[in-house]
C-alpha cells in the first residue's frame, strides 16, 4: 500500500461528518478540519478548503451519509465532474460508514474503484483499489474496523433508545423537564396558555376541509402570530396539525405518553384530520370540485384510478369516468367509460341509505384494532429481548446475528404500525361523519343541495363517508359499482349498459 509520502503535491479534499446536533455545537468540524490541515502540511498535499465536504447531523449507522454530501461527491467523481486523482481525507473509517460490514465493504471498495485515494487520519493509512488487490491482510483490517464501528453504533443506539424509554416512564409517572413544548402549552406549568384558542382555530379550519395553504393565509389575514411570533408558513401549519400533543400525547423519540398534555381536540378528531390531509396530498384534483369522488373511484379490471374526462358534443360538454390506465396506455385495460353525471346522481341520491351503519357488536368494530395492538406489543417485547442480547453479547458473530434479527423485527413493527394508523384514521373519519348521517336520513335533499350549491362541502363529506368505489363491467349489459364505506360495509349498485342506474 502507498505511504503518505507518496501523495506529495496532490490535491486533497477533507470530509467531516457527525450525527447529532450537540456535536455540531462542539468541536467536531474544527477537530476534523485541523487534523486534515496538519496531515497535508506534514506530507505536502494541497488541501482545498473551499470544496470541503460536510455532513452535519447525518448518521453513518443508517447509511444516510451515503446519499448526502459524500454520496454526491462520489457520484461526481464517477461521472468525471471531479478528477479521480484527488485524495479524500477522513478522520477515521467510521466517518465513511457504520452500516453492517457486508454492506460497508461493498460500498468502500466501490468508492475506491472510482480511482479515488482515501486517507484515514487516525492510522494514517492510504487506501486505494490497487493497494487492496495484493494486500488481503489490509482488506481484513479495514473490514474489522467497519465491524467495530457498526457494533459500537448498535450498542450506542440501544442505550440511547433505553434512555428515552426511561424518560417516557418518568413522564408517565409525573411531569418532566422538556426542552420544547407546543406554543399553546405553558412551559412552566405545562397547562394550556392564552394561545390555546389560536391552536383550536387552526384545527377547526382543518376540520372544515381547508388545506394547509388556505389555513396559512387565513391565520395571517386575521393577524394571528405564529409560534415564533411572526407570520405563519405552510410548513409550520403542517407541523402543528401533525403534532400528537393536540390530543394530549407527548412523544419522546417514538415513545408515546398519552394524556400528558391537556387536549385541544380528541384523538379521533386528530386522526380524521390526518386522514384528510393525506387524501389531499395524494390528489391531483385538490380544489377541483367537478368530480365529487376524486381519488375514490377505481377500475376493477386493472386496478387503476378513474378520472373525469370531458367530451364536447353539439356545443355541450359531457363528463365521463375513464380508467387512467387505459387513458395513458399504461395497461391493456378495455373497461368502458361511465357517464359521470348519472353516476354522481345515483351515489348522491343513495348516500343516506349507504351510510347508515349496520348494528355490530363492539368486538366486531374494535377487534381488528385490538388484534394489531396485541401483535405490536408482542413484537416490541421480542425486539427488546433481542436488543438486550446485543448489549450483553461478547461475540461478534452473536452480535451480528442478533442485530439482523432486531432489524427484521423492527421492519415488521413499522408495517404493523402503518396498518394500525391507517385503520384508526379511517375509523375516526367515519365516526366524525355519523352525526351528519342522521341529517341525511331526515332530509336527503340536504346532501343533494350541497352537491348543487356547495360542492367543496359535499366533496369533503363524501370523502368522510366513502373509502373507495370499484367500477365493474362483467359484460356489455351489466355494470355495477361496489361502494366501500369507511365503516367497512360494501354495497353494490347495478347500472345498465349505458352507465345509467338500473
């Protein structure tokens, strides 16, 4: 392998990385930069400080830096934007990566295959692709360094996680000192302050179906100050709407402490608001009320969404629900178009009947949620046992096996949490519309009036009640719409060959 003396006269770029905000306030950058300067001065390299790479608050344990400044730099070397004879200087090999050794060594060798020369300052080793070709012992030394870096990070991650769990347990037992509280909470008493009414207004506007941009404009027009004391931005509005503290829950690094804060709204109202926001974010027709069923209607033949298209005949425009898969030729779907006007009239005229919940036993409603919660509790207990094993293991092989198991369990937990969140949001949004359903049954004309006079309100209300509609065409003469309500019930409405209700 090359010696640092062999690098004299070459251009060098230093790479500094740290993973936490606290480190950025300390001497991480100064130390790593100073060490690079000293090395270049000692061995005659030209250090280009204007092109220094810095990944501030980026974790190498999860590989995030491989996509940040370091990743962009390597991509530029590979594409030729940066010459590959440059020397990349890092403090230690763990600044490059702390991911699992098998993945780390592949990335490390791929980096060197670009032609880059890498210097690690702590051991003053010079790493090149050619140098490793005939030096298996050197490769093993680097691999062991990567293994040690990953094991250290895994144990540190476990200890940090346990520390947050202990803090959450203290919060469940009583008040704890918090670095930051929501703007509607008093820092000292941790009770509601004078700005609670401002926060409630924000959630009331969201409940009315307004988007984040409109809410931002409304708050600023009313002269209501943001949490920082200035004007509101759409980002801050979104952060406030997503904050579980609104229904009283404190979240400490994933650990939830329900009932810690006084609640502004109920959990059901918060979940329903989140579901509406997600629906708006995924809709290309936000603000367009031509289609009251935007992002609800799907083609049963190919699974694509259906959108309203317009056709002019005799000076008049006619709307049709058309399969987007067929329209874009993304699929070979041949599903027929549906007359949108007839479709809307039929669904709207029956919404009161469709929305009436069929009486169910409490267990039938709450059972799916409880089942997932039970599974989650078992998985989390299992992961805790595996992580205990990681912390106490003395063998690298055992640590490697246990961390792999912990990763697999964590992925399963994430999927279950996602499933639980979707189910709870869906149920909450339907429950919020139950009061309105009574009105529809008493006066069906009200929903029809909304469809004529306030289509935005009608669109939001239909979205609260209906989860999806699948349009089927079993033959040239038989069509039907399968309407799935947010209560979980499904109703079939049969239409004739023209798409008109039969």
